[in-house]
């Protein structure tokens, strides 16, 4: 029996809706400008001029998939089968790699696949590896290639029914929220290709998506204020000239929040987890205070493990000191039930910086909260730690809020 998911997870082409539209008809001659085959039969794959480690930044998220698969390959067949699947993709290695979990059913039995999408900074080529629950092994040869504009093309050598073949896979991300994966085989060293698989993907409603994901990074144009300390080593904080008890009024209301959180802190970790939450915010204490209740069932574990599905709630209390004109931001989470030390600071030009001394895993740190409210309908909160009194900072959590209408 043919291995049903061999080399099947590596390329997408855009269509409107989900009409079945292969890239090429069976047997059509194809010119592959970035592929050459050496005299010894080795593939020589050249990256496009625009190939970049950011080419897959759109990929993270949750997807629903409609598949169309040719039942018999390289036999001039036109007999196709269709089925559904889901996919969840996570950014790893500081956004230069991706891991996904593909789930479907084969012959009525659960099937899972995993791909690793890795960027080689020296060659500027992407390599995409595949493993599945049927075999339990990683395919020996990844498909390798790059993007040229919105289309990425990737190649490998393989064996099909005992015969050597070339495998080609493509992505077209003209619309990164609706895409189609396609795969082709060639038995004549790339003179002709037969397309045998198409996966029509659609990003699930509520997914973070590429536009929001761009906000879930530290904005290099915003400097972190220099820290100063008194004779006892305590932070010296001074309010901005414009600090006001109404600075957090933009938060009043109900929000959906999209998060990107570093899996391990202060350990040179490059892996992040994305999840969602909701939040409801109110003014309190005659408008010199502000509070909200935060809720999610997707809170990652301490080391980035996926959310358990158990309810998690947090409460923030923000208080404006009318004498110092500084805000103090207090946080308590249902998982611990104790009040964290407040971060203290103020806003200037719609950017708020708030600091406190704390400990993390027994290590003395200073915590920074930043609120970027230049777009009050999509405010961005970020958190960073420093273990060297502000010489270096590690950003470890971002969220962007979207008002619930």
C-alpha cells in the first residue's frame, strides 16, 4: 500500500475560495529556474534574490484544511479523493523556524503529521522536514528552496514505488489567510511534473494573523528609559510632566487579547507560544484608579507548555498617586493568589513605562511593563526583564488588544 502522506506538507498556492485548481496539468513541461541537476545527479538549488528569514512569518496560527489527493500517482490517473484536516503552527527559534501539528484521519483512523520549517542563514534556503504517526520517522531528505515574491518553491529527491523521482512543493501567500498547498512528482528529472496533492487552507477566525503578529515584537524606535537608583539601591522614578489620572481611560471596556510569550526567561530561549484571552476594564476610586479582569483557558505553563484548558484569571489594579503623579500597577493571578510588587511609572507621548524590583527563579531582576497606546483601539502591552540593572533587557511577553464591539 502506498504511504499516504509521503512528502505532502510543504507548499501552498492562493485561490479564491476553495475551487480545486492545480498549478499545472498532468505531464506539462515546467521550467524551474532555481533548480539544476549536476552531472552526478545532485540537486543544485539556488535561493531567490529576495529569500529571507521572514518569509514564513505569516505561517503561525490555526488553520482548517480541505485536501484533494490524486489516488494513484505517475499513472496518468485523474481519480481524486478529498478530505478535511486541521493544522496548528508555532513559531520557534526566535521566529526563524516553525513547527506544526497536522491532524486528519486515514482509513477512519486518527493521523498526525509534524513538519519543521528551518531557514539556513548562510545559504538563504529553507528546508522543510516531515514526520508522521504512521511511520514515526523523519523523512530522510527535506524539500529545500525559497520564496520569489509570494510563491515559494521547494525540491527534493525521493523514491516512489521503487523509482527515483523529484518532488516539488510550492507556497503562494498572496493572501496569507487563504492558501493552498500543492505537491508534484517528476520521473524525468524535471522535464514534466504531475501535481498530485492540494491542501486548501483557511486561517481560523480569531487567529492572531500576520498583521497582529507584527505588533507582537519590541518596537526598536521606542527607547527604554535609563534606570537610576538611590543610595540604598532602590529605583528612583519621576513622573512625566503630562502624567494624568486619566491616562488609562483608553482601556475602559471589553477586549480580546492576542499574546506572544517567551517559553523560558533569562535562558537565551528563542521559542515563543501564542494564545488568546479576554479582558474587561473599569475606572475605580473616583477616576484615580483602574482595574480589569483577565481570563483565558490557554495560559501556557511556566516553561511554555501548551495551555491545559483550565480557567485562568488575573486581576490588575492601577492606582494614580495624586502627590507623585506616578501610576502603580498591581497584578494577582488565580494560579498563585498573591499580589505581585507593583510596577511604577507614567506615560509620555502615549508610551507608558513602569518598573519594579523583583526576583525570578531566585535571581534579582527589574521588571518593565510598557504600554504603547499610539493606536488606542489596538494598544500593545509588553514585558521585559533585566538582570544587570538595565544594561540589557530581554523582552518576554507581548499582547495586543482588540476592542470587542
